[in-house]
């Protein structure tokens, strides 16, 4: 069965950096667009960005553009989210998703606070 397992979330100070990972299994990873989403307390889940199956094209929400970078290693079936210059408003549970499917990870908590 499809499994998506996020990791790397933790408490980080404003201005800091963090890299999240999403280990995928149960499907042919390099055939799919992959996405990162996040959900802050009391807010709806929102799209952070996508990456195409080759890893050659990405797009991002305006709120993270220039600070976050999505990448993938198809040989390892792993998706990444590099987050730089983190702000308190980036505090959320971060999820990976196999795009356009109901396949989601369990999420990893990122808290940005001093």
C-alpha cells in the first residue's frame, strides 16, 4: 500500500532553516508529481508547492516563494522541503501528498518561535 512518511519537523528560531523529508513507498515514485501542504492551527490546509516527476519544475505559494525549495531524489523515493528564513507564521503541520490523489502523509510539526 502507499505510504508517505514525513520527518524533520522541530522547534526552530525565527530566521532559522530546516529540511523536511517525505519517504515514499508502495508506488512508482518517479511517475508522480508530488506536493507539500501545511496546516496552521485554526486554518485550512494550504498548498506550499509542487514538483514535477523529473524534479525539473517547481511552483510555490507566494507566501514561501524565495524562502522554500522543493526537491526530490527519485532513486531514494524521497521528497524534500528546504525551508530558510523561517517566520513564526510558518508554524504548521507539514504534509506531503502524491498529487491529485488521496494519499497523504501523517504530517510533521514545524514550530517557529524564539
